[in-house]
């Protein structure tokens, strides 16, 4: 929008003044006026510079060997001095060591990002001052039933929130090798050398603590619902891939399910499946507990934090997201609250962890859909389950029921890169959540009674 500014300066006149003096005074006023005009224009231009913010996205098909290697022992060659320093950092185990203070780039998107990070104050209900109508001198009896509560109408809410319990930054060990995760240094910089030999730097790849949160407009915290935790694949960012390309928030809304979304940023736009804080015992539990207050504020009802803190969980792992999914099931601390697991072309390893969770949690469901990239490992997992006496289906046509274990092979022409939007059907997440309908959804989202005989892994 073009803006035109008109500035008029008044000039005084001296009656009977000497012509030369009048000329000098006009020149002085002209110079002063020009200086003031330039200063005003600079201030206006500076004040009109727009600010905008945007996230990034996933791109490349995975290398099955490299993905599987993330779950195997990875013992890099580490300089003795670096190893000693890292072990000292890990051994401190203080709150500051495990959850360092957020840095500027952690909490705020870059200048190229469009999805604004929200502050807690943004979620507080705004009270508008309304003019009270003049009361009539009489009362009118209502024939309609009086409704005690109506949920205020609102739109879908999608935002980014920085969380201390999100996957990164992470300064602990890689449990597969029991060596420091950040195993490379260059001056003051620290990084991780992956199994493939590539180095990813902490300040570029493992420094984003934000979580994509989404609450559909129809969500009602008073009804049975679920929290969907989505672990994205390699080479991804939250806005470019999870939101814009894979349409995960939109699929959850369009499913009609009473569900909210938590999608932590894993390694930023990198061919790396590292689980970060989800490697740690209790990592998933801390993540969900911290998210409860944020979700409550986002929905505009701070009192709903308790409901979110106890809500059942469905974990969805796509591609390289298999690693944080497997470790969350094994050591996350709340595996009994996980009512469903969905793997989208993601069985690259950790079959024992998936099989163990399925065996222990017969009231939840497990779905794995796969292409030729992961077919061999999916069939191996099916064989492991059958040997344990667990029934396996290869048909996803019916509704999801408690205890369902389903493997679905997708045919030729289905690409790994587009798998979150086109697998056995278009928009597979929307389809799966839609299958948790009515009676089935209530059974899936009803938590079992606490059992002190069962270990809380």
C-alpha cells in the first residue's frame, strides 16, 4: 500500500527587514526544513518495515540402510579430551544440564517463517467491554429449555510452542552406543557424526525446541479424546512438511475425531532419526505433562489441564520417526496411556520394542503400513508376533478395535515421500482416526484401571 505524507511548515515574515537578512533567514529555514524532512522520512521508513515468520520441510526419500543404522550400536571415534568433557557434562545431571535455558533461535522463528510462535498470554481469554442494554420494566418467560453451558465457537488453532521437554537440544548419550551424542567438536561448536559419517552441528540441526500444536475447532475436552503425538521423518521441518505438505493438522480436523496434535521438531531438515530426549527414561511422560498446560491455555480453558494430563495417547511414526516411537514405548514412562501406535513405512528396526509393547498392551491397537522399503522388516515383525500367539490381520477395511494388530502392504506407485498423504488410501491419518468412531473410540480412549502389579515402563 502506497502512503503519501504531506508536511507543511509555516513561515514567518519580518516587515521592513533588510533584503539580504531576509534572504539569509529563508536559506536557514530551507536547510532546517530539509533536515527535518529527511529525519522524518527516515523515521517513517524505519517504522514501516514489516516483520514475518515461516518454518521449513521434508524432501528426500530415505536410505533404508542409514535409517536402520540409527537404531544400531554406533561407536564413533572420539577424541579422548572431548569424551572426558562430554562425560563430565552428562554426569552433572542437573536440571540445567538436561534442560538448558532456551536460546534466541530456539524460541523465535527466523525472519523467513510465517507460523507465529505464540506466548502464553496470547491464549488468555480477552474480555470485551459490552454496553448493557436498558432493562425492560417486565420479564418474558422463555419456552425454550435453558442450556447451562455452550462451548464458544472458535476456529482451528495451530501454533508453535517452545518446550523444555521436546526432543532437542540434547546433551546426553546415544543409548545404542552409550557414548556422548554430541561426539564432534570444532572450536566452540559441537556436533554429531552420524552412522553415515556426515556431521550435523548442534546449533543448526539439534537446537529447535518447538512443538507444533493443533486443536480442531470441534474439539471438546469434556468428551473422550486422544492426544496424537506425531514423529516426523528425516529431512523435515514442522511448517514446510508436517503442516503444509503432509497436512497432518488438516487430516486430524477432517477426521472428525476428538483429538489434538503434538508434533515435536526432531532433527531439523536432516537425514537423521535421533530421538534426543525421547531416548531418556520418562521422556514421553515429561513431554506430555508439560504440554498439558499449553493445550489448556490454547483451548482457552486453564482448568482443562488436568484432563489433558490424563488423556490417552496415539503415537504416529513416519519413516525415521520409528526411532523416537520405539524408545517412547520402551522407556517413555507412560506406555499404559498409549492406546494406539501407527507406523507409516517406518519399521526400519527396533522390532523387539514394538513386539514387546504389543504383547503387554492388548487393549491398544497397532497398525503398520509399508512399501517395499520396509517390507522385509514388517514381515519379520509379523512372524515375531505370531510366534507369541498374537493374531495379525492384513486387512484394514473394518473399524479399529481394542487389540487390533494390522499390517497393510501398499502397492507399486505409492512413493515413500508422499506416504503421509497417500498410502493405502488418500489421507491415511484421517482414515485411521475416522475408524475410531463412536463405540470403538470410547473403548480405545478409556484408560484401564491402575495396576500396581504392572510395571510402569
